[in-house]
C-alpha cells in the first residue's frame, strides 16, 4: 500500500520539474528502485495509471530499473550479491563491504515534450 504514497510523491516531483523546465508533456519516467525498498512493480504501475490522468504525465511510459544489494570482498577481490540474509562471500566465506545497499528510489530521467 505504500506504493500509493511513493507514486504520489514521485508524480509531484515530476510535475514540479516539468513546470520548471517548461515541459508541456512528460512522455516517459525512468525510475531506479532498489530491491530493499519493498516496492512491488505491479502496485506502482497500478497507482501510476490511477494518478496520472489530468497531469503532464498522462499517457507517459513508466520504466523501472531494479538495483540489488552488492558487496565487495576484500579477501578475494570478488563482487557479489548476497543470497538471502547470508552476507558472506560465496567464494571465500568472509563478509565483504557493502558497495550498494539496494535502497535506491529515484527518478533517473524524464523524457519530455516542450
């Protein structure tokens, strides 16, 4: 259910940015969403379709690029994605350093008409 508030905030941000740059229409919104945000794509798309009519984003395409939690192992110089809650390196079994925590939620870019 938090997808409704997330989408409302994102669309508010899109509207403000579109107005600031003089866009008459937003044709695409490209998002980056980390796996740890717990955002469900289908729910996000549902609320996008529900909230965009009558806005500059009406009829726009919504594209989501997912990011994952990533670690780097200093012991064996490997980059890896942890499995579940096991943060150990699959090669040498030491816990690596977080390089991306998978909590991103941002508007990567907008495609507009002026």
